[in-house]
């Protein structure tokens, strides 16, 4: 039986994950197992539950209670489901709930980069990508198009950020991923050297005199390949490009020299997926 709790007091301490804590506080780098994420929409919440995330509470519009399947609500048992009118929730969170429902959950444990690399043939590496929408979209494409995992540098947007989760449609819980290290001192070195030691050839997506097209046979024939995507504005750093085995680009027409990083990722993943 779902535990429904109508809201009357917006200052209740139980609501702090939704309004009183910043994303950095939710993340809890020192103790990730005590960190919290906020999942938005039934699809994302269901994916998180399937991945073993522990729900702490839900926050939803009152009208959602009449539209959600009872078996979805019953999955939460004694976990409190706080409800209020849309206007009240907007006042609480500072934004309108896109899908009318949020869920505070314990963060799942993540593999180390080394553990992820052991069984992967095609990895995506995200360097300094800070836009939550792009990170979420890249995860969705990577999962859909056959990548084996994602490595994320510490300077990137956290894939567990609420907007990243929503844009990814929950695939952040479905495709294995790991941080490249605790801080920026571990990328591009020793991160790239570790990838090579684990048998990966590395390809930097960039425009320079070394660039080969993504349909070049050398890339398709690589047994283990790490595809490295750079930031939205500046692309990959020169240090990263210089240290990679290959530099590659998407052939384009009409004088266009680049795509949004999430769109580019989808094209690259399709071309370089495991065969």
C-alpha cells in the first residue's frame, strides 16, 4: 500500500533533498554511498529502481495520483510519497516538475575505471562536457548504439544530475560508467596511459592535420577503442589530442565543420560500434 503524505508545511525537513541541498551537497564526494540523486519522471525512476537504487521519498503533484498505475506506487511500500498542488510544488522547488514527479534516491555504487575497462571493447570518454543536456543525450546514444561503457572526467557535469538523468531517459542507470579519477590531476594523464595499458587504442574527435574520417578501416578494426569527446565550446585539449593514437572527424558537407557534441556522438557511436 502506497504511503501518501499530503503536504501542508513547505519547510518540513523531510523535503530538504528537493529544495534545501545543492547538487554538490547531494553528491557527497567523500562518501558516495551516502549521496542522493533526484530522479524525475516515471521512466527514469523505474530505471533507477531496476538498477537497485534505494528510494528515500517521492514528491509529486496531487493530480498525478489519479494517473499513475497502482502497481508503480505500490513498489515504494512505506517510502513516503509527498503530494501537493502544482503551484505549491513550483514554489518549493523553484521550477515546474516536467513530469509531475520527483524521487530522492541513494546513489548506486559505481565501478572503477579499471573494472569498467576489463570487459569493454568500445568506450566513450567525456572530457570537460559541462552541459547537463548534452551529457544525458550522449549517455542515451551510447546505450542505444552499442557502446560498452562511459568514462567521465571529473570536470564534466555529473551524469546523476537531475536534468542529465531526465534527458538520458534513465540510460545512465543502464550503461556502465565510471569517473576517470577523483580530480582533474588524473586526466589526460595518467588516464590515457592507463587506457593504453588496458589494451585500448584511443581516438580523439577533433579537427587537425592528423584527422582521419570516422569510417577509416583502422578504427573499425581496432579490437578495443576509446572514443574521446571534448567540451561544447573548445573541444578536446591539445594535450589529449597529442596523446591519442588517432584523431578523427565526421565527414561533412556545405562547409559545416562541426556538430553539437551529442549529435556528433550518435553518428560516431553508430559508425564505430562493435561489429
